[in-house]
C-alpha cells in the first residue's frame, strides 16, 4: 500500500488546529422535551471499507455523492459497534484506513417544513477521525474517537418536499504520533520479507484499537432559539445546598429564562430567573457515593425554560439537567466528598466486550453496574479514554464515583510531547470538560495514563495541561496516572492527587510475591515524602486464565492472582490510615489487545472474564471491598453483606 494512507488525513488535521482553543457551542446530551424531539439511528448501516492500495478510492470516486450501495459491494454494519469483530473477514478485523458508513433516514415533515425547527446531527463517538456528509454535502470533520460532535443540518434537510436524508460518515482509525492515543505507521519495504505494500500500525497502549461508530448517532431538534449549554457547580453552606448555574442561549439576545430546581418528590425547592444565578436549597439532600450515606446519589432536576417573543408569538425551549449537590476537596493526605474522607475502592474498566468491541450496549452496561455493586466497588477510572455518556449518567444515578480520563494513553515518543500534540490534547480536555462537567459522579480529571513523564518536554506539557484543565473547571482536582519513578517524574508536581501504577511480582521479580510488601511500602513512602499529596494506587494486578489452578500459586493461575492482591492489600491497609486514598484493581474484566507473545487472546488481568464471570480474585476482592465499606461508612446500608 502506498503512503497515501494518511494523505487526506494530514491535510485535514491542521485545519482543526487552526481553530484555536475556545470550543464553539455546548454539547448537551440530546433529550426529548416539550420543545425537542430525538431520533436514535441505532441499527444496521451500510458499510464499506476502502481496501484500495492508497485507501483513497472513496474520495476519488466521491462515495458520499450517491447511495453507498451504488459504489460497490457493501456490508450491513451494526451501530453502535466496532466493525472489527462483527464479520468473518480477517482483513476487516485488522483494517487500517478509511471505512464508510451510510444511513438513509426518513424525517417527520415538521422537521423539514418548519423553519423554526433546528435539526442537529450528533455523533456520540467515531473512532478515530471522521468526515460527515448529509445528502452529499460536507457538514463536519472531527478528530478524536471518544467524544461527541454535532452539526446543524437544518438547511440541508429544509430544502423542499424531500423528507429523508442520507448520512455518510467516513472514518479513519489511523493513529499518528500526534493523535490521542498516539501511534505510528511502519511500512515494511523489504520485499524479500514482506508482501508488497505491507505496513503495520504501531501502538503504545495495551488494548485493541477498535474502530467504528461506537455510540449512538442521533438526530434531534430544538427551536432555532435554544438552550445551547448549561454549566452547574455546586457548594454547601451548612445545611444549604448552593447551585450556581450559567445557561448559554443561542439564536437571540432577547430572551426570558426561568430555572427551577425540583426534588425527587417532584416539588420545586428553588427557582430563579435569568441566564446566570444561584439557587439555594435549605436542608439540601447531598449527592453521596453509594454505600456512604443512607440517601446516596440524590439527584435534583434543574428545569430550564427559555421563552422568546417573536412576531408569530412566544417560542419556548425546555431542557432538564440532573443535578447532584456535592463538594470535592483535596488536602495533603485526604480526598473529601462533602467534607468527609472518601476512599476509592474500585476498578479500572475498559469499554470492551465480545463481538461488539467497544460499541455501547445497554445490556453490557447494566451487567457491569450490577457487578460493580456485587463487588462493593464505589468507583472506577475511565481507563484509558472517556466512556459513553449513558454510563456517566448511570454513575450519577447509582452513586459510582468516577475519575474521568482523557484518551492520553501511550504518550511515549518525544514527538508526542510536541506543541502540535499538546494543542490537540488541550482541545480534547476542552471537549471532555464540556461534555462531563455537570456530572456529580465525576470527581477528578485524569489527563493521561503512563506517559513518558521523565522526558524533558513532559514538564511543560503537563504544566500546561493541568493549568488549562483547572482553568476550564476550577471545581475538580486534576491528576495523571504515572508509572515513572518518583524522583524523575516531571509532571507530578502539577497534579492534586498522585496516581501510581505498579506491577510488583508480575513484570518484575516474576513469581516472587514476597517482594511486594517492601517494594510497595517504599513506593508509597517515596512519593509521599517527595510531594506530600494524597496517593491512589491506580493500577495493580496479575493475569489469570479462568479455570487455571495451581497450588502453590504460579503466575497465570487464579491462586496467584488472589495471592498477589492479598500482598498489596496488606500494605494498602497500613497506608490508607495515612495518605493513600484509593485502590483501583487492574482490571475489572479481561479485554482484547493487539496480538503479542505476552497476551493470550487479550489481557487476562480481569477479576471477571470478558464474558463477565468471576474468577476467584473477584470473590476475594468482594470481601475486602464490603469490609472496607462496612468499616468506613456510617450508617451502614442494610443491604450490605456483612463479611
Ligand atoms: C499498565 C497500563 C495498562 C495495561 C497494564 C498491563 O496502564 O493499560 O493494560 O499495564 O500491562 O501499564 O496489564
């Protein structure tokens, strides 16, 4: 294959960089209300991978101009899902380059005839780079595989009697040193060893680079004067809950906004008018992580009503935002929620399961939440990229605390610390904060996972990233997850909480469980002495093949996995009395990776299998998590198993 693989890509990316850092517009989750309609385009889409040598055939032949089936053979592709594991064709599983998705949608006549209606196309996640056309007209490009983007397509669908539209999305999963996550394409030109045109995508992270339309694509409507964004921060003054809000209106400067805060019983507890203000709630029910309080995860509804007077009468827009009133504070040795010490006993997750790859799935999400509760986990980190919005909403409802991580994983190469990369990373943080800022479950932003934070440019890189993220959201602490040694890490000075990954007795001193206690103790003491900041053990764990047993414990047996956790826990139990504020097991469930000799159909460090069945370590960890919950939270919830 020729190097044209990246041709169009490299051409387009600089256009985005030119946009500067102020993101235009909000990214509220589409919802139905008295003024809004929504259509989810889940289901089968037409799909075609561009197998041409330079991957440019689709652009050369303008596949977006006519129905995709007229350009050549197409497949039916489920959305949401990754395209990789659905078919039986190895070429598609490992495909790198452009794939094309298309869907024809019938629209209600009121969407296409009423010029007071704004029709928006919103793509929840397209991994990695996307170009979108509607009825053959280019509407938007987007870089980044894990955050939503949208385009106003009213003008394209309100052109006459036509009440359908054809949506075409070209997606490229190629990773370069400047994408997030980064990667490189290596071309193998020695034809005595490799077939002509052979190349591989190198990645610097440990999960399969699934691609496609991973989340729902929505069409939704608003009036042409509409609520574009809502920003809420909460505080507490004695028993009074404080909700500071800012509503962003588009389409007019002359509007009337009413804001109501409604409790779970449906009663209005506070009201205000105007696009900015503070709602005060006497005797407020605070949002607590579940297990921590008898009324966990209490959510109010912020009902926003916009009214605009027009010549033809008043036009209204309505949007309802769930609001949890809570505070987050960090001291030098504690992480406090509502002023009380919070200990993260949770997991690291991936969006990964079976043939759907990383595609969102309601059943998998519910199973995972049920498993989290079964386990007694109170938190997770969105390793190593932002998760579906539906998942964040459920965390708000169920009281699961989230460390919200950007896709900054595998930042290893010096080029990936360049200004070009930094600029993109800053934008991704903007997109992430814009999307997730109102979730009470999100208590901290994670900028990256295991970057080469010992490299010289890492200091400036993380200084800028941390400062920018804090400027975007002064209400939450910031971290990044490190596996660099404490005395050479150049980024840790800029974070509020130190998150450390370590794999004692797994990647080093293999099989020697007896090294864990001294090494882990030293790790914590070194970090705390140097930085005097609270520490989270953000990853630790061991691989285990479900059903593989060996006593005495040997690596990859279920026994070894449990024993390794036990050794870690002995030190964690000492240090959590001092300054360790959390432990997140690596990993919640087995997950797919690239093929390497160290991985057997994926990473097996899950305490659940990829099919979500428990290994022995899950029972072991469950006892611990519920024990910590029983010890820590008062009053204990009656449904808590008492170990
Ligand atoms: C850590 C990475 C994680 C890997 C894990 C492992 O943060 O993504 O999957 O190691 O090796 O370094 O299992």
